[in-house]
């Protein structure tokens, strides 16, 4: 078994994690998250879209058949599931056992950004939504969405789903300019962290969208998660020949540890600081078990 030793933690790598029922295989694994009991929820691009395991990788149950067109972002906060259906341009809120609680957006209705090819720099920003990437709640109850594949915005909603504000413009340089805001996270202070993937940076904002900081020492960040001690774990993808990997950063974005990994579209850190990777290309899950 492969061991990863960093200056903060050591891990054992468990590749192809999770024992699926007989004759099942993973589809494209887009994202992954754990609940308060460290049960693991795999968000995949096939039915059923949500597959649930215990922390040892034993299959428990699954849900969501025919509920999602193209799974993308997925997180669990206070044992509520928040996820995005990228192609249908909606954001969804569910219970842990798959009961729908809220839909943001109207299925199949896309805002006018002038973009037809997902991932390209959009001609103009617009309102919600055009291929959104992730939904994440804040401690205040407000909901934040990174709307990135055919838009260049972050949207803020009330807990009841009323739009408060949007910010961001397409661009490759200054604060508040985005080229594919791919993942979003809100910390305990309400600060908003946006993986601005094609600009190879994380931008940090106040809850009201005022720019705070920018982390640039990275390659194409796909996803960001926070451990119980407050460290940020980022899944970085390859760029101009670089190797994909995981970086661990403090509140200021300073790198605390870094190691190579398979290319991960989604990343999550559980309550015991184990790290899970959602692998789209390899169609599986890797687990870094903290020693």
C-alpha cells in the first residue's frame, strides 16, 4: 500500500475505494462528501447518482434515480446535501436519504451569457444560472453558487432561495474576474473561497462579495475542502505538463503540505482528516487514510 508522508500528516492510499454491489461499476465520479457520521456519499454521472458507503467502504444504499441530468458539485453541511445539476442549470438541496428540499433555478433554462461551449471564457456575465458548478451554504444561512461553466459569477441567495446579489465578470487577471469558477466553500467566518480554475487561483471574498485575497501558487484548482482544524485541501489538476496533486494550505493560502495524486475532480476531508478524491477520468474513488 502506498504511503504519503507530509510535514503535517501521513496517509495510506487506498485506490479504487468502496465495495459496490455485485455487477455494479462507478460511472464518472464527479464529487464526494461525508456526513457527521463519516458516511461517504459518492456523486456519479449514472443512475443512481448518489451512492452511500460507511467509512470502511461497505455499500449502504443509493438514491436519486432520474433526478439529475449531469451531476457536478456536491457537499454536505450540517447533514444536509447541496448539489448541482450542471446541464439542467439547477441547484438542489436534499436530505441525507434523498428527499428533495429545494430547487434553485428552472430546469433547462439558461441565463444569457453568449457562451455555447462549456469551459470557454464567456462573452459576458449574467444572472443565475448557466451550467452552475457548486452550491454551498454559509453560517448565516445564505446560499452561494459558483456559476462557472457557461457563466463567470458567484450568486448569493437567502436561505429561502431569493437572489440577494451576483458578482464577477469574465477575465484572466484582476480581482473578481473569473474563468470557470469551479468550486466554492464558505468558512466559519462567512468568507467565500472560489476555485477560479482556468486562472489557476483561489479568490477569497467577504460574504458581501468584496475581494479579500488571492492564492496563486497552484495549478487549475478543481475543488476545495476544509478540515476540522481549519486547513484547506485543494485538488489541483494538470497544467502544461504538471502533475495533478493535493495541496494543504493555511488561512492565508500558504502551502503546508503537497503531494502528487491521480487527477481529482472532487475532494473532501472527513471528520478524521481522511481525504477522499472523486476521479472522473478513472471512474473511481481514492481514499487517503490518515495514519
